[in-house]
C-alpha cells in the first residue's frame, strides 16, 4: 500500500514542487491550501506524515498543529517555514512538530526527513532494540561495543552517537543538517565542513583499507550507511 | 581621601559644574561685600569729619571774638574740663612754641593749612601714639592751630568689618558648594533619565521613550525632541530592516531553485569533469544561501527578536560541546582547540543563538589563524558578568582596525583570500547585544581574543514569562 502524505501549503508553486517530488518517490499526496481545510484532513489520522506550512490563511500553521495534537492524533508533522532563524525552529519543535524545515529547501532534504520520520515511527512500534548491524558492522547499544568482522572498534562518545544514528537510518540518505540536529542537538549552521570532518574520521575507523566501504557520501545531499555501494 | 580619582574628577562635568557655580556665586557676592564695606566706612568717616569740623568751627568763633588769647584760653578750658578726652589740640606761636594743647610738638610733616589728614601722635599723659584725623589752620598772625580726633575706633571698626565680610565669604563657600551640589544633582538626575533611555536605544531597544511631564520646561522639551527623533529613527530602521529582509528573503527562493536544478543535473551526469563543475557551482550557491541566512539572523537579533526563547542553560557545557565539534576540523588544520570553563556556569539566554555566535567565532579563528598553533575557548564569571572568550594565536587585528572588522560584510585585507561571508563577528556582536552585553576585540599577544561580555543576571527588560 502506498503511503499517503498530506501537504498543507497555500503557495501553489511550492505545493506543486513538493507534491510532484513525493509522487515521483512513490508516495500518494493529498493537498490542502488553507489551515481549516488542512486541519479537517489531518484529523482523519490516516496519513503517514503531514507537511504543514507555518503561515497559512484561515488558521495559522502552529494553531493547526496545536489542534492536531490536542485531538490525540500523533501523525508525524514537518513544519515548513520561511522563518529560518534558530529560535523559530525551536518554537516550532516545542509546539509539537516532529521536524522543522526552512523555506526555501532542497527537495532531497525534505524527502530525507519524511523518510526518517517513517522509520522512526516503525522503530517505535517494534520491541526495544539492543543491537544494530549493517553487513559485518555491529553495535551493541547496552555494552557500547562496536565491531567490524569481529574486530573491536574504539569510538568516542560522539562518534558512537553518530554511528548509531547512521545505523538506525541505514540504506537512507541523512543530510548534514539532520546529523547536526540529531547528534549534536543544534539547529544552526556551523558553516564550513565541520560535519564532513567528523564523518571522515568515523569512516577511517569503520572502513579500513581492503574492506568494502559502508559509509557513503551522497554528493550534494549528505551521507548514507549501506552495504551496497 | 587618597582614594579619590583626581584626574577623573577634574574631567567630570559634575565637578566642573559645582566649581563654576561656586565661582559665580562668589563673584556675585564680592561686589556686594565691597559696596557694604565702602558704605560702612564712609558713614564712620563722615562721623569723624563732622566732629572735627564742629570743634574747628567753635574755636574759630572764639578767635573771631577774642583773638589768639581767647583761643588759647578755650583750649585750656577744654583740656581741663575733660571735653578733649577724644581730641588732640595744639596752638603754637609763629616761632613754633607751644602755647596751649595736649600734644607736645607740632608734627613736622604738617606744614600749611590742611583739611584732613591721618597721623599718629603722642598726647600728654598717653604712653602710646594714637591715630588721629587732623585738621590744621594758620592764622594771619602766624599762629597755627591743630585740631584732631582719635580714629583708633574707626580703624578697629574697619578691621571688624573686614573680618565680618571675610567670615561671610568663608561661610559662602560651603553654602555655595552644597547649593550647587543639590542643583547639579537635580539636573544630573533629569539628564541621567534621558541618558538611560539613550543607552537602552543604543542596545537596540528602539521602542524606548523619555518620560515627559508636559510642563514644557527645557528638559521636557529636550525629552520631546528626543522622542520625536527616536520615532523617526525607529521608522527608518524598521523600513530598512524590512527592505533588507525582503531582499534576503526573496533571493533565497531563486537560489534554492538553482540548487534543486543543480541536484537534478548532477543525477543525470556521469562524467567526472562536469560533475566537478556542478559541484563547484553548488558550493557557491550554498555559500550565498548561508550569507543570506546570516543576514536575516543578524537583523532579527538586532531587532531584539529571540528574547522570548531565553532560558537558563549551561554555558560551560556549550563551550565544551562546540570545542569537541570543531576538534577534528582544527586538527586537520594543525590547530589545537581547548575549552576551559568552570562546571555549572549557567547563563540566562538563547542557547541556540549563543551557540551559533561561539561557533562563528571558532570558525573565524580557524580561518584567520590557521597554523597559529592553538585556539582557547573559555567562559568565566566575575563582578556580575559572564565573559566568554575565543582566543587564537594568529596574526590578530591591529587596534585601529577592530571597529571596522565588526561591520557587516566587512572583511579585512588579510582575510580576502579565504572563504567566508564577513558576517561571523557581526552576528556574534548582534547576539551579545541581544543579551544586553557586548562584544570586544582584544589583543592576545599575539593573536586575537574575542570576548563576549554577558550580564550574569537577566536584565529587568527580559520578559518574566520567557
């Protein structure tokens, strides 16, 4: 069954851009162009995710979000906003959204986030996971032990969290911004290639010479941990 | 008293005002005292002159009726009756011999007839010389008459008067000082009220206004003009901010579309040279988007937005976190980064914005001080303020160019070759000011030390419900 996504966006161009991209990636899309209509659809609860514009005619995006959460509907919500400052993001996240993306954004960033939310939802439904693995790489979340092909790998605490996040999202692209938010808990742009250097350090530890690379760079978007090249 | 800062006191307007007021009040009092002295002196003078004139008139009347012998007798009578106790009398014949009187000899300095002269004379029966006002008369026969009255009293009166006036002057100094202190204190209070508002405005709170009482006095009118000026500035700044924000905002959409198109193009290209070219363009577009985001962030902070998310957070932990975040990048550049902050140093503010400011400062230090050995990040608390420092060992910024370095988009010559938007320091300063603090550039000898000074306690302006 294809997953349904609700896009609440009053700007037709942006709405088309998002809907077209989602359909190309195998989702089906419902659209609403104002707050009331969006809330009416969202309360149905059958969506895999809601993409909600922050500023809407009729009912403001944060008000819609508040009403959705008040009605005990826990569909993942990604807020889209032209208000890009860090404290606006924090406000959006505090209001109960699962993610916050600043307009204008690259579609690949939105897609990576929608998919990450799907996986998070699925993971929550499963039993508690104590080990994560990708190919010959394994991570024990209880003993904090990481091995590749039986050889132990020593990781710094932050490297451990970075690898854990990549493992939980293996096979999918994660963007630099997602890493910064999830692993470091910052919502600002640290500039230059701070994250890239952390990744290349981690890569040196887990992908030794002669072994098939697991940590891949997806040019222009971010990174992906997977067995296949 | 040794703790008073004299050079500073000398420069202080308050001190100058007090002294000027004192000088003016003394200058006003002096002519008054002078005139008082003159008048009092003249009254006593007239009194003595009248006495002598009276005595002289009586003796001359005696001369007209009885000639020299009558005058001689008159003098003897006056002396023996005691009527001349306060007088000096002397009659001499043309040869200069004393005929009658209580003064032994004619004073040699008095020659012809004089009207009024002051002189010390010895009288019979008096051990000390006394001061007299004298009048001399010469008769046609060659006899001469000296009539005088003691004016020791007048001298004493003069001295007393001078003493009293000096006393008044001495008394006027503390009274003048106290008066001017009160007056200056009153003016200072009113001026300080205006100054406080100006300071709040300098800190970015353009909505502040001076309180005016509607009395139309000069202070009120100063306040009114200031308020009118502020309203105008606020409108202009708001307009400017709207324009730059709108511009930055509108530029982001086409740039993002360019980035999306580049992404698509990248997917379809397989040859490496083309992919590299596209990559380079993407990189530039990223840089432009970052610059626009920085601009918007600065104007928000300058407009005072972000205060509603103020909360207590651990500043020490934040510096250590960011130090760890930049460690790998720094090591790659051969720079050592270390954070030294006490545990549990908390700050009331916006964690995200402060984090961004610090990360910009570290980023700058890495760019401009690459190969400079080490970067030290530290926070400490003293005297009610929290100082957050990012210090490098690079080339630094000469003292004369530091203000320039803080301006938006401004990049000093030495930085032109490197990548960057020129917004890092400007954003850090805007964040510092949003928190009621400021950013200072200091010499790290060698290198640059950027210090953000935060007030420790939340200021009264911070909304309590934040």
